[in-house]
C-alpha cells in the first residue's frame, strides 16, 4: 500500500471521529436545554401557584385598595356618669369633618374653593390651596366642626356648582359639661379620639369603640366612577362608665379646697379625698390647681394671664402640674396622722390599752440611740398620759416608745397589712408608691421617726385607704373609681366588685381606735373639725416637705360618724404660707368641718345627740397686741381657751395667734399664742 492511500485512510478516520464528536456535543446541548426548560417550567408553576393560591387574598386586597378610597370616621366614645348614673361628666357630641379629593375638583374651582375654606374655617389660604391642588386621593381640611358651619359650606357648594371632590362626614367631639369638675380624675382626649389622661386613658379600650368608614370605588387616577356608590360601614360606639364619684360631693370638696388653697396661700396646691370605707368607693377626689377639660392645654390660674409670653418648656411644666393627680401620684410625710397606724398596731399586739391612766409620761422629749427627739410641745410637756390622751395631745414621745416596743419586724408587718409598702392598685393612671427604708436598714432612731410619721413618704391615697381600714372594722379594701361598665349596644352591665384583700386589725381594735379618734376631735388637736350634731373622729398632721426646705405639709384625716363610719376624709395642703400658719389643727381641720358639714346631711346620715358634737361655733377675735391676762378675759367671754408657752409672764404682749382672727371655730377650742 502506497503512502497516498495510507494518508487517505487516515484522513477518513479523522472525519468519522469528528462527526461522531459533533453528534455527542449536540446531544449534550439538547439535554441541557431540556433540563433548563424543565426547571423553568417548574419555577413558573411554583410562581403561578404562589400568586394564584398563596398571595391571592393579598393581591385582591391591593387591587381593591388601588381602586377604592376609604374615609374613616370616629364612633361616639362612651359616656361617663357619676355614681348616680344620671349626672353626665363626659359625653361625645355629633360634629362633622371636611375632606377633599383633589383629583375630583375642577382646576378652575380650586382657587375659589380654597379661598372659601380658608375664610370660613380661619385657615391659611396657601396651605389649603396646596392640599386642594395635590395629586392625592384624599386630604383633610378641618375636623370636628359644628353642624352650623358644615351646613353653611354645603349651601355654598350648591350655589357654586361644586358637586364633587368635597366630603362632609359625621364625626364626634368630646364634651365635659362641668368644665373643671373632677378634671384630674376624668382626664381628656386628643383630636384622634384617644384618651390621654385619667379615666379617659385608663379605660380607653372600653370607651373608644370601633371606627366606621365610607368606602368608594375609584378609577386609576382616584376619580369617581359614576356607576359606583359608597359603601357605609357603621361605627360601633364605646361602652359607658359609671363612676363611684358623686358629683355633689365632688363639687363640695372642690369649692372648699379652692378656698383653702387661696386663703392659706398654699404655694404647691392641695387635695381632698372622700372615701366610703365600707366598699372602697372614692366619693370625691379634688385637686388644686385644676383645669378646664374642654380646654385642657391652657391653665385657668394666674399663669393664664401671661400664657402667650411663656416658653415652651415653661408651658409644659405648668401643664404637667395641673394635669398631675397629686392625690395618687405624689408622696409626702404624713406627720402625726400616722400615729393612728402606730396606735392600731400597739393595741392589736396587746402592748397597751386606751385608758391606762398615767401609763406614759411626756417630759418634753425622749432619747433614742443617743439622740434626743423632742415633743412638739417640748416647752410645756404633757406629763403623765394614757394612750387616749397621748393621741388627743399628739404627743411624740409616747408613740416613739410604742414603736420601740413593737420592734422593726412587727412594725413593718403592720405597714404591709395596712397596704403602705405597695401601691393600692386604684384604677387610675400614674399611681405612685411609698418611700420607706428597707427593713434591714432601720435602726432605733429610724423606727422612732417612723412611729410619729416622719422621715418616710406615702401617697394620700395610701393614707386614706389605711385609715379606712381602721374605720371599717379592720379590713383592707382596694380603692376604686369605676364601679360599672355598660355595653353601649346591648345595655349589659358589668359590675366591678369591691376587693377585700386582707384583715389588718381586729374589730375590737377598730372600735377602740374610733373611740380615741372621736376624743381627738371632741377635746384634742382636732377640735376645729367638729360638726354640730355628728360624732366625728380624726387626727391632725403637720410635717416638713423635705429636709430643711422651710416648707410644710398640713393635713387632717377624719371619720364620720364614728359609731357607723360611712365617710373618711383626708385633706392635704402643700406649703400653706398664709397668716393662719401651717398647723393641721388650725388650717386643715376647719376645712374638714366645712366639707363634712355639707356632705353628711346630703348622704342623709342621721345626727347624733352627743354633747361633744352639739357645741356652737364662734368667731376668733383679734388678740394680737393684748397682754396675755387681757386676752384670757376676751376669750373666756366667748368660751375659748388660750394656749401659752410655760413660764411666760401674763403681762407679756401677744405678737402672733393661731387661728387668725375671723375664722369660725367651736367653743372650747384652744387659741395658740406667741
């Protein structure tokens, strides 16, 4: 075989191999394309399944939203009633709101409409024009307007041939018929119908209801579709509340609190709580300064005169102060009113009894742990006393000695029983708590100061709840402000039951305490709290507002009637700087007499015939400038006594007196002189 033939055979072999390799490559490409196509089809199938079944509802919703326009409107908030269920304290009235659909307003009407809206509702023309000219589906022009205004707009729109693009919808507005009454309890709402303070905030879920809406189908640009109407979804009104607050008693307490704070120049205001000790109902809770619920952002006190000139920070501080319910949020030193707790614990533990004559001796002070602690009347010691007399005289050394006998562990167990180591849980926002030293850090001196009500802090609501425990036979009952919730749709009533948490003291101890408290008012430091015809029990208190501040807190806690307590009252005044001084007996006790003098007859509580409650009132004369012996004669003629420091010569001229001239007090009251 020659070389040419060999080359040809070799070439033919290469061609055959090349053809075979090409066929394999094409087959691989075909297989690859088939696999890719298969996965593409699988992916498309999964995508179609995802869109068709998984995301179908969401896509339908999106499509609906793109072709619909919804205007929401508020429901009527539930009405708030006082305890009678008749007096309305807060109610929602019907008003209207104006919105526009700019895409449905003709270009030639926009300026004219904007000018009318700005003039009618006192708005900025440029801002209104900007809203009317926007490329948006809906813009709010003004909310919560009276129907008189909205009807005026309706007539103008008809007269000017503007039939589309302007919506006038029903809305609600919160009204408070009594303006300032119970303002710090009720609270107020924002423009969005949401409760911001007090009951309005605490019970917002019950009161607010559910919004309604008006839905309209539109084209892609947001314009109206003439063949489609509006779908109206009715709002669901909120539930009604019936409070424990009695509007009449609330009005009485607010009247006398305001007078007291102004007359006694209480720079930091004050509060009064009236409570039913049998069920924990708060009958009244007054605070001063208060505010107008219908205009809650502007004060009604002297600051209002210079309001526009105040800085933003100054305005905020004033607003927070007037909105703040100090009766539940702020703590204070209770002073001698707290001796009721020490006495109750001592009686319950059997350490003492009410009338053991000469059991205690006041020498003007007592030394504890090397520290001399004075009695308030150190200059003329009380001498030998029983527990009743010690409470009547508000003698510090006696209660210090009782605290030492009880010991820290036992004393703190009674603080717990009386609810003084934790919040009461009252159904109001912003409740504060007490400030006590940890039990393991309390030494003899610390226990001594606690025993007569100093160097710790509690809130007024804690104090009155503890005294209500003494008054009702010894049961600690949680205070409450709301007693019923009424379903606005069905009328079904949900009762909020009183909560009796525990027994703090026995009924026997309770009766003994009430008897001693009655003596305090009949013969002791609380004489100015007497009410003719009623047996009143109570305790006065005076304490420093902080250490070395020069400020004082004066208070009085009272129970009436002592034979069947229906009312407990706590008056707390912060930093009284008037001529009447800052003593609880001279400043706070007379307010209790005024309030109870109206509240007890209103509650139809039968008068008693005891001699101590039937004394007449007399007007305190001016004895400043007189010699003591001459002042004695003046006071004796009108059945008043004089209280002078021991050892002072009767020819000494009087430079100061408490109470001040002109105040009404009961006969046999003491006039303190300096």
